[in-house]
C-alpha cells in the first residue's frame, strides 16, 4: 500500500497548498500537473523571467530592457513582451510624441510572482554552490 504524503506535509512553510486538493480533501494529481503546465507555459522559456526581473528593477523602455538582458535579440524581446502582455503580466503604455514613447510595467498580477522568483533565485544560488562542491 502506497503511503500518500501531502505537499502540505512535505512543505509546511508554504501557505495556500489546500487549493490543489479536491473538495473531498484528497490530492488531485491531474490538477497539479495541469497547474504546473499552465505556470510553465506562462513563465517558461529562457527569457520571460529575466524580462520580468528587468521590468521590476525599473527598466521600462524597450531598449533599457534589451540592454539589461545579455544575449536577447530584439525580435525575441518583442515577441516575449507581446505574449506577456496577452497573459496580463505586463502593461504597455504608448505616450504620443513626438517622439512616441512606449513603456512597459509589471502588473499587480505579475507582482504575485515576486515570492516565486525570489525563491527561484535563492534556489539557483544554492544549487550552483552545491554543484561546485563536487
């Protein structure tokens, strides 16, 4: 017989895990997988988190964002910004010119990723240190 431990048992410090359980209080693995896939779809890939980080660090104009992320191409940044706007992570404001000024800002919805991003940064730093210990 398989002993089922809940994520809440494994990670008591993480609030809000009750939302992944069904109304019967049992773990809903299909819902967990769907939620992971949705999250990865929205913030996955090489560039989305660095873009969010750049915007949250005060870079609002296209060229500022582009310069703050080594290796990103103009085309890729443009594509990612459009997708992130569709997913309500950023807002795009056009100020009429001349010259026309376009600014990007993180939405309140995007800011809900803050704790997740900080946890990922912390994990990445710890992981790099762990790998160096080999």
